[in-house]
């Protein structure tokens, strides 16, 4: 994940100890008594990585609690993102003076069933995937990239962005993607200068698809 972010973004990937890491009180309060063990482990790993990423920025290891919608609540002056999938977790953080928003996602590299594909991919994206080299599950790349785009969009705009609200183009040789946001979502935005496009990078390796994007300062 480190290789697909610019140097202004600090990245921490979970090691074996992070999955059992201790939570700070504000973080612990976000887990209900009925939270299953996998949820607790993912939450602990994500917060441990978040604090390490902030430390790399020269900041104290501040708590990162969760909002009611489960999105991370970063301290003032920091933007960040957390992702986890089976056996993998990472967090990234940056100063708001350097970056407007940051997003990333990791997914298992496997085929997506047709029902899920219809929920995620626009017809143009299906056609794009069909024409790309066959050694990669491109629908997973599209899915992961759209998850990353949402994580970039939501902290800035504060509104929902569905899978069909971002049209994705992929450059397989450069390992990059560009998402064009649907005009209707831009018209609904109540913030100044909502991002009309989000560009990012992806890598497929070690059984995972990883995507990352940064929205620069205006």
C-alpha cells in the first residue's frame, strides 16, 4: 500500500500484534457488547495502524473513534482512511495542510458473481473489463476503486455516493484509475468545489487488490 500513495501520506500495515492491540477508551466505547470477535480484531488492527500512521506524521497517537455510520473520526488537522479484509489491514493519514482527502481499499483477488457485478459495474465498465488482460479480475479492481472513491468523497461532501454514481476508467499499464462523478451528485453537493473526478492507483499482488487515491488541496 505504501507504494501507491505519495510521500505526503503516512501508511501503516498491520502486523501480527496489531490484531490484538489495545484500544484507547474513546475507541473501546465504539464497540458494543455484542460485537463479534472478527469485528473486534479488525477494529483493533485498524486503530493500531491509524495511530502508527499519525506517529509517522510526527503527531501523538490520538484515539480514532467511530461515527454512528462507522466511519473513522480523525483528530483535527488530520485526514485518513482505514481498510481491512481477511488477514490484511492498513491505515493511512495525512495533514490537512497537504491533502484534502484520502481513501484506500483492499479486497481479496477473486471472481465476483454476476449478481454483485450488476450491482457494482455500469455497462460501460463491464465492456471495459471484458477488453482488459485476462490474468486479473478487473471487476474486483473496479469494486475496490469505487470503495476508495467513496472514502475520498464522503469526508469532503458528506453525502452518499453509490456504485453507479462514479464512472471508472482503468489504465492497466500505468496501474491507475480515474472516476468521474455523476453530475447529479455534484449538483446536490452543498460544499464548495466537490470533486468531479478522483484519480488513484491500484496494484494486484499477493492475492489482494489494493487501491488508493488522494484528493489534493485546492
